[in-house]
C-alpha cells in the first residue's frame, strides 16, 4: 500500500468496542466510523481511550476499513 492510495483524517475516539475496534468521530465531517489499531500500535502496546485525538487512514481499495495509525498526546490532561 503506497502513501498515495491513503486518505488521512483526524478524529476523536468516542468509545472502545469489543474485538479491538473503536468508534471514532471525524473532526472535519460529522461522521462516526469504526476503526482498528494499526499493527505498530498493537506491537508497542499503545493504549487508546475515549477522548483521545487520533489520526485514521482509509485505504482506497477497502473503503469500509479504517485504521488508527497515530495517537496525539493531550497536554491538558
């Protein structure tokens, strides 16, 4: 998968679902999606909790699967 085939958007995690899935609200649009954590996030045991701001990627070949690739650090909490 090349970087040209990927759409990246920012969102806020609303809730943690079963099976390693997350419900995310996209910031640019008023749209709720389900996403899963990328392999590197699982490998390095990065925790994602509700309220976190994350970057999600959408592959143009599989438009129903979103992937969380980055968790932004909140300085105020």
